[in-house]
C-alpha cells in the first residue's frame, strides 16, 4: 500500500469534507483509493490522508485530485508527503 498526505489551508472549511458520500469521495474511489481521511487541524487548516494500492495508482491520480480540490474549494496546499505504508494496526 502507498499513502499520500497533503496539508491544506482555507478560509472556511468546505461543507462536504467529512461527507463519506460526496462527489469527491466517489471520485477518489473511482481513481483507486482504498481509504481517505480528512483531519481538521484548526479552524483554517486540515490534512488529507489517502491510502492507495500502490505508488503508480497514487501518482496517476494526485495531480487531478489536488488541483481539482483546490479549484473547486479555494483551499491551498501548504505541504505534501507520501510513501510506502510499512505498518498498520
């Protein structure tokens, strides 16, 4: 498995974040995502964490996801990280 994460900043939390049945989560599933987590880290920031079956699937989807979410919601990416999942519980 492969994980990608992005830290986002925004003026107002988008109303559909945290909604498991939104167009965004449906799109993620359609691109191969296994799991998606949205963590609100403050009133003006959050972190998205997506688990993919492999790096190739993640890389194919990342640009589309990040640019699309930014354009649709006005959120800005502050930082990103990604890597192989080497453990879980």
